[in-house]
């Protein structure tokens, strides 16, 4: 016990970390809907990939389902931040469900870009991870479908109808670093391919990965707070592995294995874009059980972006407030 009390840890906190503007917006949408309409409100898919966020909203009256068929007729319905396919949107409209769309505006922009390319007669290539909810939604939003690829190797195996009429879009939770080799391979093989500017890559994903690279250069170990099914959280852990330090993805402080701290002086901590800051603070407090902790926040990009709420939600709030006057 005395050895434990004599231990000292320097904790380096990545900046930025945790919630991005799209996640904050999605959570606010559910909370406002609950206040306006009262529970239950139904959310198709997890609103964001974090069990603590989902549990908190569930306790307030949100009901999370995987399919629209699980939603009763007339129930307030919210689409998650990951977006949905045309088929899901059309089915909700057919059933006349009152829908509030919490799709991240950056995801919606990818949908729009993909549709624009398709309308111009281009086949669309989607860079992303098969099975991810965002990817499934994007696949179902682009007329004619897409070619899904996730590596530069996939590019060489692509069979397209017309190499002169191609475009690509990307899953938003991939960074410039992740897509660079794939995009290079696409341009090498299809020189006339059209695609988004680098600025269209999700700012939050890129910023968090840049911050982790800076942090990992100084840390003995990297702890990433985030869900196992969170694409961006997994990538943060992978970056630590690539840099060469032991890196672990944990849901919360309870996931910390004290043996990871053996021989460790400096601990780097970050959080995926759907992980609340309170989970980071809980982890720092947990580390205090094993030694004296000093905390330093690494200087980084300050994110001040905020997305507007859906017009349908604001209009409903205005009508409700007007009725109370």
C-alpha cells in the first residue's frame, strides 16, 4: 500500500477529446423531444455509440430500437446521428411517423454529394467500413448504389462500368490520414475521378487523431475512453499501437486494468467523439487510487463549431411555446 501511495503519475489529456458538435446536437435533439412530447420517444439505432449516453437517455424515457417495425404507430421517431437509408425514410413517411432527423450535418453533406454525383451519371465509390450504420445509411441514400472499399488493395480489385465517370465519398469518421492512401490509389487508377476536398473530412475525427499523435509521443501508455463499436474510438487506440505504446480502449474507469500501470510514469488519455467528459474525469479519479496524479492538458485545437437543430424541432417548439402564451 505504501509503495502505491509513493507512486506518481503524470496524466496528459488530449485536446480536443470527447463530444463533437454532431454528437452534442443529436443528444440535445433527444432531450428536447422528451421535454416537448414526453416519454416515450423512439430512437432508431443508438443515438450515438456510447452505452452511458444511451443509458442516460433511456432513463429519461427514450426507447432505442433497431427497426421501424418496433416503433408504434404515431410515436415520435428520431433518426440517429449516423443517418438512415432512403428506404427507412420512405417507410417512416409511409407510416406517417412524426420524424425528427438527428443525422449529423456532415453525414447529410456526404449523402448530398453522393446524390449529386449520381445525378451527373457518375458511379460512386464509398470509402468506409462495411456494416457501420453511417455506411449503411449512405449506401441507401445514393441512387444506383455504391462500390464500398476500405483499403488501397480494394482499389485494384474494383470492377466499374466506366472509369471516366467515377466519384468517391468517404465515411465521415475516417480521417485524412486513413483515406490518403486509398484516395491516392483511386486517382492513380482513375485519373479523372471526382471527390471531395480535404476540408470535407470530419473535422472532429481529424482533430482527435492529430491530438493523439502529439500526446502519444510523450506518454508511456494510451487510454482511450470510448465504445467498442465506435469507429473513431477504435482508430484512436490503433494510432497509439502504431506509434508503439501500449494502447487500450475502455468504456469507462471500470475497464482499467491496474497491471497496465506497471512501470508507467506518464499516461495519455483521450476520448472518442461520442464519449462524455465525465467518463474521462472518472478515469482520472480512478488513477488516483494507484498513486499521486498530476494532470496536464495538451494544447491543441479549440473546437467552437455548433450545428443548428432540425427546423422541424424548432418549429414544433415555437408552436408549443406560442400555445402557452
